[in-house]
């Protein structure tokens, strides 16, 4: 049986997403079985790059407009500078022929990495399955995460 | 012997605390033995919701006033917006019948999760045992943490 | 064979660096074999405390001036307050006879902790080997990290 790697992706920033996908893709390339559990702000990484999602109630509307997400809209955790730093980082990645987050998502899927979205956060923030990209394999809670993590050789919280 | 889970809780934000307790409570429910090591800003989660603590010297006074802590005073790591975002998140959690941090602390304790406060940070910031809620099981340093983590199936830094 | 600990140090803040070194030094003292993989902003911790590094192109110049790094220039993740909070934290550490980050680096090396700098980030940000302190043992990518982490008893992402 292949060795397991689980990544709990809590953060929704571009730089943390890069680190997560870099590890996920690397581990899959080494023959390991990788599951990425996206939770809380991390859900933004796997949201569609489309229109803001529709939500019930004013507060959820506000939250889901501000917190719109999508792989192209992730901020930097440092030096975001209203988008300038993020734009620069995108350019530097391009220059270094480093794939964008969107491309990393595709590469990870191609390599067999599993994407799981956290249903607990979805409930609290009123995000529905339709709000996510089709690359998401399943929707689950903490019990599913722990069932995999307890078998994991490498478990990280990012 | 039950499988062990250790969580090093470094961050003092409401959202990270929710993730930590969600994993802790889930793991305990699955029969795993869970230890939460609260360190640095994470200590705020298990401070009393009372008066600012008394400290020696002006700098410690300033730090411990700004960094007052308590489960009801934790900011959000994103969209805190001077408390508005945090208030909204509290409302959303209520709406979704999700327990507050205070309630999660009680549930975790009920489920047998152990709370350990980091003595190294306590020393640097001049926080005393009296500043913490009574749910804290023990006070210890990194050696205690590592002794548990080396036996852990799942070890996360949050 | 000694038990392994791996720390992926993604964050470049003084407080997170303290947590990382505290764990690294503690684990080494307990006879464990510790590798610290510095990546992304974490590279700042092991940059020289000297002049800003020279980079090709305006964007890299900007980034590497803002993101200058060096163990003495790390901000706090909370209450940095344009340097005041960081200065206070330095004082509190001194008062508590707690070693500075610079001293912690020396202690960790003395204890046999291995420092590895992430070549992927170095490529994107145009950082060269000369920009790092001489304590760095090697320069490597994610495959090297995973080869160690899969053997690790404790693997943390900080």
C-alpha cells in the first residue's frame, strides 16, 4: 500500500497554496497517496473563478462577497499591497517558468492528488457544492480527515 | 494503547482555534488520545475571560493589556475588521448551531482532551498559572511536548 | 537509528522562528535528528544580516529590498507595530534570559540541527546561495524534504 500524505489546507493565501501544492505534487510524483483537505479560508483555493456565490441572509452575502475566492484571486500572506505584491509574485512565478495556482491544481489532479472540501466550514459560511471547481473529489468532515491522517506518514496543517 | 494526536496551538485567532478544537474533539470522539499544547499567542485561547492580568514592568503591562486574550476576545485571522468580522463569524456559527469557542473548550474537556500551557512563553510574557482557565491540565515545556509528539500518529502545528 | 523530526519553516516571523527553534533545539537535546527546511518567507530567518541582496530586474529588486530578511530583522506576526512590538519582545526575551534568534541559530547548529534552504523559492525570488548565512547545510527542493519527512516521527509545517 502506498504511503499516505495528508494536507489540511486552512489558509487561503497564494503563497501558502503554492507550498501546499508543491508538497502535494512532489509527494504524488514519489508514488505517495496524497489527500488535500481544504477547510476555512483554504476553501477559497478550490472555489470557482466565477461570480460571487449566492447566499441566504445579509451577513453571509457580505462574507461571501469579500471572501469570494477562486484560484486567481488569492492574496499574498505578506506584501499583498492591495494586489500589487500578488501581481508581482505572479510575474516572478511566470519568469521562473513556475506554474500558476490554476495550473498547479491541474497538475495535482493529473498526478492523482485527492481534493476534499470541509463540510463544516461550508455549513457555517453557507457555501454550496456548486461553488467549487469540478476537480473536488468529495465533501467531508473531520472524521474523514482523521481517518486518513491516522494512516498518514506525513500530516501537515498549512 | 490509544493512538495519540498532538496539536501545538501557536495561533490565538478564533478561526484557527475552531480548526484546532474541531480536530481535537473529532479525534477524541474516535477514541484517540488528544493533547493540545498552547504556546505563544495560542495561550490567549485558554486565558480567563476576566480582567487584564497583572504584570511586572511597563512593557509586560502593555503587552498583557493589548494581548489580553480569553476565549471570547479572540480576533479572526482574516476580515477581523475591528471586531465586525469576528462578530459576524460568531453569528454565523450560532445560526449554524455551531458551538462557540467557550463551548468547544467545554466539549473538548468533556471528551478527555488534555490542555497543556507552554511554560516558556509564560516566562517570557510574564503570565502566571492564575491567568488561565481551570480546564488547563498542566504546565510544561518543549520536552513534554516532544515526548508526546514522538508517540503521536497525527502531530499538527496550528 | 535516531528518530527524525522535520520542520518546514514557511513563515518569516520572529515569533514563529522562536517556536521552530525551540522545538528543534529541544528535539536535538533529546537525541532526535532534526532537519529544518526553510522555504518562502522562512528563508528570511537564515539570510545574512547584511546589505540587501542584488537581484536582476526591478521587481526582484523591490521584493528583495522589502523582504530583506536576516535574523535581526524578522517582524512579529502580531503587535509588530512598526517595530515597537518586536523591540519589546526582544527586551522581554532578554529579561527572561531567553536567547535571541541569532543565538538560537547558533545553539541549534551546535546541537546538530540541519538547515536546508528551499531552491524552488530561491529560483522564484532570485535569491542566491551567497545571500544565506554559512550555517546553511544544503540547498534542496521538495523531494529532499519529503524523503526525510516520510521517515519522520514528527513533521510540522510552521
